[in-house]
C-alpha cells in the first residue's frame, strides 16, 4: 500500500511542480489524520529533497480540553520525528476579521493569515496543507449548491501562490487505512462529526450516498473539477489580455472601461471580466451589465459605478465634481478627479462667454 500511496504523492508533486530540492516548508499541523500523513510524507522525503521542515499548530480555543489535547499531541509527535514545532493560541470568537461570515469562515481567514505570518517570520518558501482529494470534492459540492462559478467549481487548487497540497491525489479513507497499517497515531476533531455543519453533512451523508449511487463518484467529481480548473485558468489568461485593451486604472482601485469595446465581448467574458477585477457575484455582475447598456449611476457594495459618454467608471470612492463656472481663460485643476482643464480665449462674440462643467 505504501508504494501506491507514494506513487500518487510523487505524481502530484510532479504534475504541479510542488517541491524543489532545498525547499523550506512550513507544515500546517493540526494533529488530525490528514496533517499527520502530511508530516509523515514530508519527513520521508526530507533527505531526498534536502528539505528544511517545521510544523505549525494553531489552537483556535473553541474546543476546550480537546483543543489542548490536540496541541500537546502535535507537539509530542513533531518532537518525536525531530521536526521543529511552533504553536500559538488565538481566541477565534474574539478576534476581529475583515470579512463577516460564519465561525468556520472566520477561523479559516485567521489560519491563513497566521500561516503567512509564520512563513515570513521563519523565512520559509512554502506552506504545506493537508487537503485531500476528498476535501476538494467536498468543496466542489459545497460551492455548487451555493451557485458558484468556474472558480468555485474548480475545487481546492493543488498549488496557489506559496501553498502546496501534496496529498491532493489521496482520498481520506486511503490515508486513514495507511496510518492504521503503519500504526501511526492521530487525533480526531469531534466537531468534524457534528452533522449540523454544511460541510460535515456533505462529508458524512452526501458523499457516501453518491458512492452508493455510483462507485468511484468521488474520483469522477475530482476529475471534473480539474477540467474546470484548466478552463478557469485559460479564461483568466484571456480576460487579462482583454483587460489591457478595454480598461485603464486612472487611480489606484479606480477603473475606466471602454463600454463599446466591452459590449463587443461575449456575455461570459463580460461577466468574467467584472468578477476578475472586482469580485462581483452573478447578481452584481448582472446589475453592472445593465448599467453598461442603459447608462446611469449606482452604488454596489463598496463601489461607485457610473456609465456615460461611452465609458464605465468604477471607483472605491465617490468622486464628485461641484458645479463650476469658468468665466475667463486659464488652467483649472480638480485634484479629486485628477483632472486639468486648459481654457483658452477664442474668437470674440457679442455674447458673454460662460463655461460650465
């Protein structure tokens, strides 16, 4: 079984170019089966790739004594395997985050911030996460029922920035069976067994049902997510090319878009463009497209959007120009709009010249 497991791991490493010789990798280590497997795998590959390793554990302070048990277990196992160990406690409920959402989403946001912090502090190159094929499929289904687009249906990316997921070709059951055979201990987070959480319902109820309906359903869904990931990557490349032609960043975070050019694009490309630039969802994108076609001015989330004279202006800050009467030639500057008007005297007429903008 070990040969099969490591064949899949080496395939993932090669397919996504995850590890190079001499890499320094911080391992996200909860003490659960997936993270224990990740620790074991990277420890096994340490000499082959000349890796510098360290393990990081975050105690969310949500499960009382159980959380303390997990932290102590993680510390002892890392020490037993001669891997430097770092941990910290953060009261997730009291911690202020940028986004408003569920406790689960809040915890995730904080984890990733701490991963980045510790990577920088230790001067490591990469962070290894224990996400599996099963996790990716759960994410696919979760995003599907939320009405996500291609990006959400791409599952969990095997590599993103400095994050790598060496276990992405392994299913959770394979990992648990491997650890059982090797007699390697791990801890179980009891909240993962509580069916009131949406992801747990998918994990505990829906996925087993899908496997019952069609054996190998998890693998098939995973393959579909990889295909969608390739499609998403291609579309993003095309959108970036079109952005250069149709958009101009006039201020930091303020964009001017050529409406006539954007109208010529396929509807899917239009939607992808607004999602890529501003993170607009399906409903928000439809609203922007309506403004694009009919003109007008709206506020959408933190954005101010207006369309006139063949241009669509999207800004994070409302920029208003007061009514101004220009009665004589000169240079007039409006810093708020980064605008300069040069007014010159023309042919003399019998009318008093007033210029209003």
